[in-house]
C-alpha cells in the first residue's frame, strides 16, 4: 500500500524542483506585474502604498496614440522581419541542401550571426550605419553615390535589416534540417515523374516542410515581439517614435516616465499578444497530432 | 516498347569501383529480373538506368540512343520504389496523376487515366485518401498505379515487395505477374529474393560482387548454372555442395570424397572426363536425391538423417555426409526416422560439378 503510494508520488517528486523554480522565477513576478498593473504606482512607493485604480491604466493605454504608434511599429517590425527572414532562410536552405566541397564550412559561417550577443550586434550595426564614418556611407562615397541617413530617415528599415542579418540563420538551420529529413525516395520519384527543380520545391519540398516552417515562423514572431537590445543600442527608439517597439516603450515608461503601473499594463497587453501566438502554435501542433492519430486509427480499423 | 542495352557500365564511388563493366541487353517487352545478394550492384544498376545515379563509365542505350546524360524525366520510364516513395501530402488520385499534371495533360484525360489505373489495381474506393491512411499493400498498389499512369515504355521496380509481409508479398507477386502480361512494357525488376525472380522473370540476371554471373531463363539458371555461386543462389532449399576428387576406374569416372563415392554417367561423365583438374565440388539439389533402400550404392549417397523439417507435403531432411551437411527433399509420407543411416538415389541428370579453384561449372 505504502509502496504503491510512493510509486505514484515519485514523478511529482522529480518534477518538484523545476516546479518550485518556475513558481519563484516566473509565476511570482508575473503575478506581481498583473497586480501592479491595476495601480497608480511610482518607483518611490512600495506596491502596497500605490493606489488601486482598477482598469484605468489599461483604458489609458487603449486610447493613447503613442502606445498605438509603438504597437504599430512593433507589428510592422515583426511582420517584415519574419516574412523576409523566412523567404531568405528557406531559400538559402534550398540552395545549400546539396553536397559540394566546403559546404559544412559554409553552413557554419551562415549561422555565426546568431551566436553574437544582441548588444554587440546593435553596436556593430550602429557603427556601420554611422552617417559619416560608417561602413555603408563610406562605401557609397567611394562609388560616388549620395549618402543615406540610415538611422534617421530609414531608421525602421535599417533596424529590420540588422535583425534579418542576425536571425535569418535560425530559419536557415531549421529549414535545412527539415529539408534533409525529407524522404529521399519521394524526391527521386518526383524527378522520374518529370518535376523540374522548381516543381520539386513547390510541389514536394515546401508542402512537406510546412509543419516545421509554421512552427519556425511562430517562434520567430514571438521573438520579434520581444526584441529590445539591438534597437535600444542602435536608435533608442528614435528618431521620434519611428523605431520605438513595445519592449522599448515599456522600459522607458518604467524608468523615464516613472509609471510602473502603466508599464505593467503595457507588458500585459504584450503578454496577451504573445499568449495568443503561443496558443495558436500549440493548437496547430495538437491539430497535427490529432490528424495523425485519426489516420492511424483509420488504417488499424481496416486491417 | 524500347530495347535497353547496357554497354560496359561502370560505377565508381570515389576510388571504389562497385560495378565492373556490366553488359546487358533487354529485349522488347521483356521482364528482366536483376537478382543477387545485397551489395551485389543490382540496385545501383537499376538506379543508373533510371538516371538517379551518374554513370561513371560506359553507356546506356534505349532503342540505340545513348541516354546516360539525360535527366530521369527525359528517359521515358516509370519506377516503383521499395519504400513506395509516395507523396505524403497528396491523396491517392493526386499521387497517381502527378506526372500527368506536370506534363499539363488535359483534365479530362487525367481523370480518365486515374480512373483506369485505379480500377486496374483495385484502388477506386481510396482515391481521396492520403498515403498515411493506407495499409502497406494499398500503398504498394498506389505506387504501382502511379507508375502505370505514366504510360512509359520502361518500368523499373526496386525491390517493390520487400516491405510487405509474407502473405501479402505472395499475393502481390501474383498480381504483378498478371499485370506484366497485360501491360506490354519493358520491365526491369530488382530483388534479392530468388523466388520472386523465378516466378516473375522472362529472364533472370544473377549479379554478385559487381559482376553479372549469369543470365538466362529461370529454367536455364536452375538447370544449368554456370558457376557455384549461381547454383547456390537459385533454388530453395539451396543446392548441396560436397568437395571431392575425380577418379577413373576401369573406364568409368567416379567422384569421390569424404563419405561418398559416386559413379557418374551420361553427359556429366563426359564433361568430367574432359576436364583437366581433378579437384571438384559436387553439387546436387535436395530435390535430386530420393529415398530408395534398393538403390545401387554406386549411384547413391548414404546419409545420416539428423533433423527433419516438416513443411507440409514435403519435408526437408538435414543429413550428414562425412562432415558436410546435405539437405534432402522428401515426400512427408516417406517412412524416415531420425538417427537412421539411409540410402538416397542420385538423379544423374541433376548432378553438377564445379572446378574447386575457379568455381565454374564443368
């Protein structure tokens, strides 16, 4: 009797350390944030001293044009970054999925940007975008073209380019792994059936890679909504609000404007957005598993 | 449908040569089976014909036109793969019609073709299913239907039945034989299973170690193997081999070895007389030995029966002849008890002799 009980408890005991750490490091601050978002809270006050204001912070943000602007920047940034990275990453994977001399070295080089700390990436690109001494403008000078005000007139584009440089490799390696796990014989059958290289990509490779691509895109999307360091270092959100993505606005609201309650409410909006994406991802996975299970059941029923 | 000719076909992977100059001609509408143990080069040969592997040296001719520089799709062929190679994201109808859709044939023609081949392989009720929702046998049929729909002159099979269970394999083998009679095409079939080869082939090509060992009708290969490898590979249960020496005694030629002394007569005796070397291997199929107490000891083997494997109407006796093992196929009704030493008459027409060093038949 007692052993049976102990046996049943064993898995929970193994999980307990992780669960406790999760509770302390994740659930507690999260709860704190949600609680704080209902208060008019200044950094000089403890949370208990702050006045409870209900949904005031949320309603304020709902009508705040600056918040809208920031949300718009974030959505635009995430959309362009993920779309372009997907296209380039998958394209590169399709190109490099072959056996040529030095291919492994090439693949390693392609994933290097991903390994650099975001702050370093930001500094690197800020230097390269510098209006007078930056690499790009010096290059434009040398070939006789007019300079471009990278981080001024084209700030958002410039920031997007930097992010693409850093995160395309992520999509590249996942796509390459997906490609290399495709059934070789199906591709050979397609060649015999008369498919050209393009037709193989469109009719066989991409459809078969799709589950991996969807998950990859969602992961990148979630990441893109949270991006902070690179933009903070490159533009600090400027000029104006042109590159002030949500994460940056949250941090400024808390530190510069000293409105912890509003910052917390904004974080919650972002959290809800990310939760929706995550739930979407899980739903997609579940849907796929359910479909696979249904197919198996159908086969077993017949045999 | 076209003739195929392989001219001195060589395949190298780096410095390793795996096919050493294959010479082969396949006539119109012939069912050719390439058979051999794994690693013998049969699949590589097929894949070179398909265009999935590069030709290192030599040439492949289809109707006397060299094709080795052509892409698979330019070679007018269809192929059935061992793992079926279906497109998992397409349903059965889409799988079957893929090649036709790529070729931009009119819709009505595609639909008619899909219907026709689906009926032929019995898949009409499953056209809307994805491969994941089909059993192994059904998937195999889809692969077959997909190849049929292409209307190519050449049909390639790469071990198409080896992923199926034994019962289904037998059934599909019969269906395949029926289909090959109905559709007049040049078929090349690769297998490691000599029963498949025997039952399906117009012509069998036995390969071993990157060389063709022998080619001919199933009967030729079974009755007149050119060397010990082919003799041992074709036929189930396999041929018995006993090392011995040729001796001439008063005008008769005998083959003698540990535990046996056999007088030869007829054609094989003449061949043995003419042969220069005396060191030979005697080969006798289990079915060419028959239990006969009254047999003349000069044309019989005396064997210790050790194990009897009952397989229905027939039983296979595992016996000892000296230190060598000999299998005998007998009617299960034969009164044979284990542990006995019995006399088995040798069918002289079924006696094979192989040179011990070259392993070639005399």
